[in-house]
C-alpha cells in the first residue's frame, strides 16, 4: 500500500465524476492500493462508485475486506450498504467482511440500512446468512430498534424472526427499548405480524409498552392489531397516567359499537375479563364518556355488558346527571329507561344527588331540559327533594326565566297527580322563600295563578322585597319595547291575581313594583309620535279589532277611566298579541298601550291612581303578549 494522493482520490470528492473514476481505474492497477492523507484508499473509492470488477480484483489479490477509513471509521461493508451496492456487499461478505463492525457514529452496516429508510430485507438477510457466527443477538436487537423506529415493517419482521432463531429466551439489555420510538410505527409493525413466533418475540421485547400500543390501536380502529396485542398479553384493564383503560379509549373514539363489540369478543375469547366500571382520574367510567359523547349504540352495549349507570364521578355526577345537563336526543334518554326495564338488573337511581345536592330533576329544570324533567317525573323522581340551597323542583320552575318553565308547571302537577305524589307547594328554601314568592318576584302570572289554584297558602304570603323582586332581570341591558311590555304588564297582572285571591296590596308593595319599573326604564319610551305620525301604524291599528265595534286605534285614545269600562280580565285572550307580532312595530305598539294606559297622569302621591294602574288599566294589555 502506497501513501499518495492520486487523481482517483480527487475525483472521489465529486459524485458526478463516476465515469471519470471508472476510466482512471483503467490506468491505476489493483496490485497497488494507494492511500491519501485521510486514509481513503483506491479500494474504498471503487466500492463507493460501484466498480464491481475493480473490487473483485482487489479481493482476489488479497485486499483486507475490513480496512477502515480512519476519519469516519467506516469499513468497506459500511460503504457498500451506504451507497446501496448489493453485489459488492455480497462479495465483501463472502471474502470475510465483518457485519458487526461499528463506525465512529456507533452504527453497524444494518443500522445504516435502517437509518437510510430502506426496507432492504435482501441485504440484511445476506449479512445473517453469510456472517451468521459473527452477528450476536444484542446487535440483532439494536437493528430491530432501528428498523422499528424508521418504520421498516418488512425488515422488522426479518429481525424478529432472527431473534427467534437466536435464543428466544435470552436476556435483553436493560436500555434496549427507547421510549422515543414512534407509537404509530410500533402499531404498524404489529399490524403486519400474524405468526405466533413474531408475536411472542414482540411481547418480550416491548412488554411494558403493550398498554400504549393497545390504546393507540383502539384509537385508530385497528381490529387485527388489537387482537394481536391481546394475544401478546396486553392487559385491557391496564390504565395510563390519566387512569384511562382500553375501554375508556375505545368509548371516546366514536359511536363505533362494532369495534367495542369486537373488543369484548376478543377479550372473551382469551378469557380476559374487562372491568366495565373502571374509573379514570376524574372518576369517569367508560359509560360516562360514551354518554357525554352522545354515543347511543356504545352506551347501550355498555349497559348490556353490565356497566353500572348509578356510579358517580368525582363531581358526584351519574349517567342521568350528565344527560340532564345538556339537551340530549329524547330517543337516547328514553332508551336508558327502556333498557333498564328490560335488563331488570338494577333500577336507575333517579334521585341520586351530586356533590351540590342536586338530583337529576334539579339539573334538568335548571338547564331547561323539559323533556328530561318529564321523563324523570314519570319514572318516579321525587318532586319534593331539595338541593343544598333548599330549593325543590317547584322552586327551580319558579326561579327560572330563560327557559320558559312556566309553561311546564301545569304538566308538572299533572304528572305528580298521576303518580299520586303530594307536592309540598309551600316548601321554603334556606332563605325562607316559597315557590309562590319566587313566581311573583320573577313576574310569572300564569305560574302564580296555578300555584294559588293548587292551594298555595295566601294567609302567610309576604310580598317579595325590593332586594329580590325582578332580580333575575338585568337592568344594564336596554331591552326591546316588547320585552319591557311583557315584564311590566306581567307584573301588574300578577298583582291582579294576588288581589283576586284575597291579598291586600300594601303601599310598600306597590312602591317595590314601581321601583322595578323605574330601574328597568319602563317609563322612558316616548312613542306617541309613532302612533300619531306613522300612517301605516294608524291604518293597521284601525283594522285590528280588540272587541266588536272597538278597534285598537279607538282604544288607545281613550282616557284611562273610560278604557277601564271596556276591558275585561281574561288570561287567555292572546289574539290581539298574535296579530301584533305579525307587524314590524308590534312590540312598540304594545308597549305604547301600557305607557298610555298605565302611566299617563300617574301621581305617586295618590294611591288611587296607582291602584287604577294596577287593577284596571293594564288588564287588556297583559293579554297582548306572552308571559
């Protein structure tokens, strides 16, 4: 070997000079292996540029097949696989090249194949067959790690079989498994393994990772991979850091009951029991997740597999609590009770309480879920149970403003009658307030009327104080005229109902109501211009009859005393309001009616005027809009 830098060394630095290198080898013979200052030889260059005949001639003349490039530590075999020279790789191996040599980067030739993202099964198989005695098991393990981390499925299968051929039960290095290996890659490897030997090998290599793989396979809907993992010994009840088991994962994926069924069937087939009521760190079971995601088919399957619908999570929420917090499809809700009747394993505990003392009925009413409230009542929910604040179901109905539960109160009493349940109509919350007081305070005349009809006690009734009368209405919002009219006329109609039941209105009560009017700016609208200057409004009002021979236009021009003789107290007279809703300015028209009749010439110093406002003037107006 002569130390000299030749044109071949210079040409080797340019990959585009491959033809030049081949021509130069016609000049430089193989009996002299020149080496430059870096340790690169003509032999290395011939391998790099795929000069098969030159490499063969070097080997025939006794060239060492393991001569290293000092700068990189690469052996001829490293260079051959690096540049994908398969024929040269075979020649080197047959001439005694060592496939276990490690270069300066710590890589074997097989590692280089894997790092190059080449699923080159043929080259690796050649190294095993031609260098069997030289390839220890620990290097096979290292190569397997590289193959898996680089997503080389076919190469991984070959390496797994190699492990089986070389002492399956040998111990593995403690640091063999690297957690940074992509889980998706590992699942892909599993997906392509179906022979028992490979599965057994994998189970030994990555035993502690089987749980993560099982969860990922379920998340991706890989049924065959799930089956393979379970056969390898993956525990379906093993939980991750958040406490989620395989069942939690599959029930969160989507409403794929086929995958859930398959999962249960696989576990049954291998005799593995699935803990259907296992809880995660938030106390949720798989059933909680399925219900929260509104997965009807999965929920039904879990219940049929014995999931307990009465288990509560850390917030004390059961299956029914969860459903009542949102507007679920009623078909879904009814299915739960129908299935409960069919299985006869356990009755749904409709009156279970959460951590705040709420029953499912309380939550259904709080969220305006009238359909669910009806379903709960028909299935025996107790209407008299109270929450942490002492509020019963009737309190919730009377406190509500946003969900129009006033329309539900009649059905509420009817269902309780059908169930022969006595409703404690005068129950007091922790503030000492009854449902009747809340209904008055929240301006619900129809509810007030029904409560009195159902026997609410008037002898001990105390009119709501200013602190909570109308407290649910936000005075900072300047609502449309129609909404103002609904509140104002509703308040006056409520007083009329109370008085008709024998309540004597005190001056302080009237002042509370008028302060409510003032706080919500019910006296600030000046709408006479609309009525007197707008021809279309006037024309429409003339056509709209309130009574025979009396139009809306005529009625609004009467003095309060005159209008009083024309109006009757009727709760169900809504036809005029429906007509006004068809008109763009209908709400403003109705509000003007209230202002004109109820507020004109009002003198706070004369109770007779106020009484007239409360008792007579607004009777008809309160019937012109929904409560």
